[in-house]
C-alpha cells in the first residue's frame, strides 16, 4: 500500500531534529543545509512548518528535466532522480513550487526526499508526530477525524 | 570532523582575530563547553581584575556534542569573571545558537578588550568580522536579533546578544538567544555591555562529522524514546518547569514574601493557567522535551504580545516571592525581563528583598519615589522591573546586586538578603532539605540550583536505588538516606550532581535530559556511549567524571584566587535561625542545624580532596593534572 509523508504543522515544536537525522542518514554528517527536509520558522509569531518534497502526481521537476532523469517510483509513490542521467542543470530546483528539490553545495548535486526507501528517518525521530508516514488512502479520513474533533468541541460549547 | 572545530581569539580593542585548532589532548582533559571555558577563564584573566573592565575575558562556547546525535545537544555556555559575585561567572542556554556556531566552524570564542563603539560579531563559515552595532544599541533582545537578520539578509542567522540591561551594566543582566533562551546567571550580559559588544551572529553550512553514523542514529533513537517515556518529559511537554510549583508549594518548599512564608495561599498561579493563553510548546535544537510554552498576553497594557515561557523561576520571581497571586503578572514580568535581557530570578529576588525592607521601614516612600512596595502589588513589581533595567531611582541601587545594594542601603538590610557569594537564591526554601541547602551553599557561582541540586532527594527514593545512582561511576560506600530532611550521606549526592551537571555542560546536553528532575534519565554510562558514537573519542564513564572533577576544581581554583574562603560556602543566618512557618508536617518548623551543616561541609570537602579550608590538596591537583596551572595551552 502506498504511503505518504504527512506534515501536521500544529504539532511541530520546531526542534529541527528531522533536519539533522536526515543529513546524518543520507550524508553521514550533521549539516542541515544538506538535509532534504527543513523546518521553516517565523520566530516572531511562534510558527514552524516542516517543508519537504510533496512527491507530486504531476511533478513540475519531472516535466522540466531536459534529460528525463526524474521519474516516478510507483511502488513507493516517490519521485526519484537518476544520477546517471542528471546533468545538474538545476531546472528542477527552479520549477519546484515548494523548495522540495534542493542543492547539496558540498556534493554539488540536486537532492530530494527519497522517503528513505519506505522508512523515513525523520518520521522515526519526530516524537511530537508532526511528521507521519501514513497510507495514502487514509489521509483524508485522518484529516476529517481531526477537524471533526475540533468541530465537535465547538458545537458542545453551544449545545 | 566533529573535533576540527576551532577556537577564535578576538580582541575588540584592536580588532585582531586569530584562530587555532583545539588539540585532542585538551579535549580529553576538558571536552568542551563549560569545562574548556573554565580552563580558559583561569588562564586568560589575572587576579583581581575589574569584571566590567577591558581585562575581563568573555567566553562563548558550544559543548563537544552540540549539533550531533545526542539528546538535546543545543547548549551554549558563556563565562567571564562575574560582575555580580567577583567569582566564577558561568551560564548556559538552549536554543539554536550553539549548533549554528559549530556549523560555522567554531567551538570556542575568547573575546578580549573593549570596542570603542558598539559592535557585533558576524561569524560565517570560518570567517569572523567585527561590525558596527550603533543601530542595535538600545534595542530589546528579540528586536536586536531580527534587525541583524534583516541587515545580513538571511533569515537563518542565529544571534545571541545582551539587552538594554546589559548595556546599562545591570550586574545581573543576562545574554539571550531567541525569545527566551537565557544564559541567565552571574551577569554575563553586563560583561558584554562593558565591552560594547551587543551581539554575536552566526551562520554555518559546514559539516559536523558523525564518527559512527549508524550506531549514533540507533543509539539516539533509543535515548529519545527513553527520555520521552518518562513521566517527567510528558509533564514538561505540557507545562514546562511550572509544573514544579504544584508540588513544592503544596509541600512548603518555596520562598514566599522574600523569606517569610514557605507556601503561597490562593491558587491563581498553577501551571494549568498557561493553557488559557498558550498555543503549544517549542523545543530547542534536537529536543523531544520541548518545554517552552508559546503564549500571548491577554490582559493589560501588554495584551497581544507574543512571548515564550515562563519558567518556574519566573513564577517565583513575579509570583510567590513578591507575594503576587496573579498569573498575568508572571506572564508580563517574564516578557519584560526577556526583552531587557535580565536574570528573572535575580530580578524577582531583588524586588522581594526591597519589599521586605519596605515592610520593615528600612526603605520608605522617599527611597521608592512614592512607589508602594507592598506584597502583592502587581503594578509595583512591573514598575520595578523597568526601573532596575533602566537604572532609575531605587532600581539603580538594586541593579547592583545583593551585596552592593545592601551596602548602599545600609541599616539591617543585609540580614534580609537571601544570597550566597553575592548571588540571590532561587525562590526555593531549603530549610527542610539539608542536601539542597548544601548545594546552594557550595555552588561555585553562588546560590544556585543548576550547579549541584540533588532534586531527586525530594522523591524519597529507596536506598538501593540511591546507591545505584550515587554509587557510580566512582565508588562510594558511605551512607545514603532516603529521608530528605536528613543530613546523612547528602554531601555525596551534592558532589555527584555537581559532576553530572558539569559533565553535561561540557558535552552541551540539556540538564533536563539527565538525572536532575527524573531518576530515569541519562548519566555517565550514556554520556560515554554518546561521546564515542558521535566523535569517536573513547572515554569511560569514570574518565568523564574525572573531566567534570577537573573542571569543577578549576572553578574552585579560580574562586580561591579571587578571594574565596570557607566562609563563602555558607548560608545567611535566616536559614539557621528562623524555622519554616507552614507546610506539610515533614517540612514545618524546620531550620538548618549549624553544627550538622558544618560537618556536611567538612565531608563535602573531603569527598573532593579539598582541605578543611576548602582548598584543593596538592595530591588532588596532581591527580587531576592541575598542579601546573595556569598552563596556557590554549
């Protein structure tokens, strides 16, 4: 069953553990600038939002790649880069509306979330569960349940 | 690699900057963070210097595990000779500054001299620049950081700074990063202010090598699961340290109305009140405890302001100590001290002391410019925060800290002052608990709960559990007692906690992840493994203890050089003379017994290998390799 990496920003505590474990897992070093995930923060408002590749159904990165180096892995539902074909033109970086396609300045290559081949390390370390890896088919129901709970609370106040 | 982070020597007087590697030999002796800072402090200052003069040194560092796969490895340490006490100045904060400093290539900054005009340091991937800070001078803590980010055009820049209190040389001004992370104690912000150093901004994109990445990931995952499973972490995730109040107030272990009561009657300042104003909690770098509530002030002139915290200390400072029973006052007070950059604990203690002096008629309306310094006067408390930070009227005197203020006010004022070595105590009442009392009496930076507090003594743990904790990693077969009102075996607990806190401060891990408020958290065995997996340094738990012992002894040597004697390891008379008026039967009517306390101190010195005057014996110095200090290796 295909799964997706779901972000619940309300649960994010902004600790950036995900950035560190991602860079250690993929590059063997601690360096958030080389991580696939980034927690974007608005410190003055107390907001934090983890940003990562959305594994789009119609990926702009794939559409603009002049070498057809980007393809879809249907088994894991992820977008993958074939580095044998990639020429490092960074058109995909420009095209992605989320910043999900990144540039590793040390290795000099474009990088993106590969869902850790089905066991995302960021999810494993995210204790507040702001990052979840859930079956695609249940995403909608999960969100409905969460929203429903808020709605029910609201209704009970006026009941 | 994680160990190639450098040390930088920055002279603000002439603008010279030098960098050097940190030899592995020094790592094995002091690891990093506080330990290395203490070595540097002892080696880079001369006896008797003015803490607010150009001869003082301002040290900034990251622990050796900061930015690695170790639980909450986020701590920045700052040090200098303290303008508050004249002894060791040392403070520690969370947030995101220290990891960024390491990604920028540095572990230690040694800042000397005094800039001619306000400056800030800009540290970016191995480069250090001294920049003009004229436009930052006078700005509050958070505004300063935001202005720097705008000026440098990078939202990811992290900065630490002093606030207006530091510029005004308030002797307990702190250094801060983010909205609330504070290197709160011993007046490090005043040292920054005295050097015309407004801020340090960092941004780094350099790799920190993890020596054994797979094992480090696996072990860290185990550790964060272990931390997260504790009741302590689960409570902290909700309310932060404010949860402590529920326990200590109901037992009778708090200072209320300065030192007159040990319980606050009423019930408006329980931690649960934060739920009315908060929208979640925030964590420091890599932390699963995330203990900082994010709140918006709802009432009064500050309504609509976003802030973080407050901690248990602010509950004491603007709640029980000053006799206020109003949660909003705590929220506002916390926001104000964090904007001015001032130690919340010292601020509250100074105001509470002034209130008792006002009650006793030692201070009058003439001294306070008509301000009614009466218990529970919320407006007066808030007004005094402004006056201290801006050094106005009585605030100018209180800004000098306990001993200097008492000297200026004169009369019997000193008698009412709750301090050790010139630094105010936490709003806790240690009369029923000799172990906690010994901790504050002997702490190297003055009265303080983060130097050696055996807080788990309050849990009445069975003796075999105590033995498992306090009997390692160095052998101890002396007494250990479960009763926290007892005097037996407590010096070992204090010594052990001193070592564990020193060790985490060298590693850069938060104390909340170690045996402090929960007996189930990390200790020397775990430190040893974390150090090996992340850096490759092989050190046994005993060897890490020895690092802590060495660093703590250097703190002692520094203090002795600056005039510390056995008399400084002592409590004010009220601890011995006034019994606790309220609380549970086990804590009511308690005071510290002078003779038993003297014996405790003897025993404590003996455990350290210090003589009866508290001076390290020659063989102790030799054992720790300190017989040739200062050795000027860095």
